[in-house]
C-alpha cells in the first residue's frame, strides 16, 4: 500500500479526490455503497490489496468522528471539513495474543483503463446503532460507472468471505451502554473445553444429542448432495441447573471449523446483524439461551417483542436449504414458548429434555466435582440418597461446601459430618436459596 500524505499542511480530502478524478463533474460520478459486518475489520486491508493491487492510499481525518464518512459527507461544505491525514487504526480483538488492526477511514485511488475510480472506507459512525464497515466505490463514466463500482464491491465481499480471522471462533457482541443502545464491540471467547466425561447426562439423552448434533454435522455434505436441508434447530429444555449451558459449551468446543454466535436476551433487537455474521462465517452455530425471553407465547408479548419473535422465526424459517447454520435454543420453561417456534419442523427439528440427574448421574457428578478431595466411605451413597430431585448445580455446590468444611478441619477427606453440615447449610437457608440451588424438594432430615 502506498501512503501519500501532504507535507505542506493538511489538504482537504475532497480537493484531493477531485484532483484524482480530473475535476469531473459530480453528476458524472457513480457511487455504490455497501455495509460490511464488524467481523471484516481485521481482514479489510489484505482484501483490498488483493482486489486493488497498486492502488494509492490516503488516510482521511474528520473532526466529527461520530458520523460515517461518505462521498456525500465529503462533498457538502462543512465548518471543519475532512482532511488528508496519516492513517489512523483501531486495535481489534481477534482472540489471539496480538491484536489486529483496522483502518479508521481512508481512500484508495486507482484507474481502470486509464479512467479514475476510488474506494472510500469508513468505520460506521457512533451515531449509528451497530458497528461495522462502510464501503463506497466512486467510478467515473469512462471507468464503467455504476456497473464497475458494483463489480468492485462484489469482488471485495468475496475476498473478505474467503478468509476471516474470526471463522471458527466463539463470538458475542458487547451491548452499548449509551442512549443509542445498539451492538458494541465484538468479543472473542476462550470457552472451556469440557470432555464427554464431563457431560453427566443419561445415556439415552447423550445418544439423542449425538445423533442430532455431531452425526448430523458429519453427514452434512452428503445430505447436501442428496438434496436434503443442512440447517438445523435444536431446543434444550429442562429445570434450571440441569446442565443445558454446560452441554452447549461442550458442543461449541467440539464443533471444529464452526463459528459460534452467542446471543443474549438484550441483543435480540439486533438479530438481523447477528445473522448477517452467521451467514458470512458459516458453518456456524447460533446459541440463544433462555429463549423464552425472546420467543414466549404471543399472548404474553407486546408489539415490540412481537417484532423480535417474528425476526427469529423469519431467520429460522427463511434460510436457504443449503445454509450450514445450526440454532441451539435453551429454556427452563418450554411450555411458554411460542407454538410456531416449538412445534413447526424447519424451525425446531429436535427438542431434547435435559432432566434432573438420576441417582447414577448424581454419583458421577459428585465424583466430577470433588476436585482433589477424597470422599470417605458412605458419603456418596448418603449424598445420593438425600439429594433426590436435586439439580446438577446443587451437586456441584454441595461438593464445594463439603470440601470447604473438610479444609476447615485441615483434612483432605470429606466425611459424613461434612456432608450433613453442608446439607443443613444449603437447605435450611430459606425457600429462595433452595430454589436458586435447584433443591426445592430436598430436606435437611
């Protein structure tokens, strides 16, 4: 990339651009614009160099940085017009030790068949709700006008989609804490890597989940060749604390090559933007936890919430059959889900109950969560007997509390007295504590 900066003081950006266009009339210039999602930021310059080798670059600086810089922005007279400047960059988190960089705003100037063309790039302004990149191609009539501008943007989109540093990673958006709302910066997650031994569920449940998720992904290419749909919707339901989120983490950590999008309830208003990234970086998995907050029954929703529900339904139902996108929804209250989400094939293909752990699972959970402590004889049997109807979250907490009481005694072994003390501590603190721990059916006797 060649960098041209004025040495005789700041030059007006519009003056520099019009000089490149040989002072053509504005009416003769065709402009075509396109918005790219925030995920293209780290790959943008490399893609531009691929599509426009040898183009001359100049940075652009504008005092009013809360606005997106467009050709129209530059043309209009302003009290403090944009000027040519040294390039400014943003450091972008890509989940690696070293941050990537992305140009804030600038223009690439080049010629096609001797006729002038320019590519104007700007970060979407802070006055807009969602982050991203705004690209605009300005082409003279002799260079091909609108048709050539569209071809350049299409080539840029292809180059950006061909390789992304975000592909295969777990992503979520920060939610902006401002009066504008909207999506904030993109966050890359280093998710836990649980093994199958860490997923304590009934064997039949695990087999169903394996067929629904992993076997489906393994056969996806063959399904596509035979003309079958390659999208999928999975609903995980069950009481709080049974391990739905834990299983989701297991799935995401073992879906090699899949991009994961983690969507919170407060971000569903921007589901269109999330889905834009899911489509661009497919194969992908879109995770919506506590889906009842998004897709409750129509009778329970206001007008705004209804729009959010419709957005979800349209995306789940409107994907092309060859879209390699999997939706995973979780809920503690399946009975409240909108029937159109819950019952219609093509939206939810499989609903799997994640039940409260049975006696065998409760024993395995104790063994998993006891950490480096030793459980004395009788502790497991007594705890399993006394914890009937408890959640996996309860078993994790009781293992921790038993270990705490043993450590207070300066022992590495958990005794029956530690168990009794832990049980008494957990189930006698009131109904709210018991409900929070998934222990409403447990007594201290």
